[in-house]
C-alpha cells in the first residue's frame, strides 16, 4: 500500500496538510504580507527544478517510478551535483508554499517531506541502484553527494 504514496502524491498530501494545519492550529506568524508572496516564486522555482529533471528522465527513457526497476543511472543536469534534484525541487516547492502561508506550523510540511525522502524514498532507491549497478553506482555516490553540499567527513548524511 505504501508504494502508492509516490513522491508527487506525498507533495500534494503535504500541501493539503499544511493548509489545514495553518488554518486550524494557532501558530506564530513568521513571514508577513507582502513578503509571503516571495513564497510563490520559491514554489515555482522548486516545481521547475523537479519538472526539468523529470523531463530529462523522460527524454533519456529512464524509469522515473520511485518503486519501479531502475533502467539507467543518470548523471546529467543537476544529477552531476546531487543524486536527488527532483526531491530537492519538491522540497523547495513545499518550502515556497510554507513561505506563502507564513506560519511556523506550515514549515512542518517541508520538514516531514525531507524526512520521508531521506529515510524512506532515497534509501529504497539507492539500494535498488546499488544492486543493479554495483561499483558504477558506488563510484557515482563517492563523486556526487546525496543532497547538494550535505557531506560530513567526506560521507553523505545517512
């Protein structure tokens, strides 16, 4: 059943949850209007980042399905700088929505998505890629961090 909760669905569910929590729970207002409108720009940038890399997968005929069989190892675009630019785009999108809402409670959404990506989606995908591509994937992991700039002692945060 959890295989139906693919990342884009989780993003939509998270946005819905953020909207409900923002309206129902009293929370400090961190960002005030008109500065909240900057969140729209942030959200659109995140959407563009995720979509650009989804289109890259489609153009290269690489399986984009989170729980599907990997069909190739992509090192183009931001995949040369981060092993997860689509997840980064989704995280930026959610951060933009939280910025638009402006309340502290809204920022729980991007945090929860980051935790789901870091501890559920990414480990699942990495294990499948490691099984299929072995040393080629390990070499890629040594060269490219899981998240942009997130390294500790030369190793990814895991």
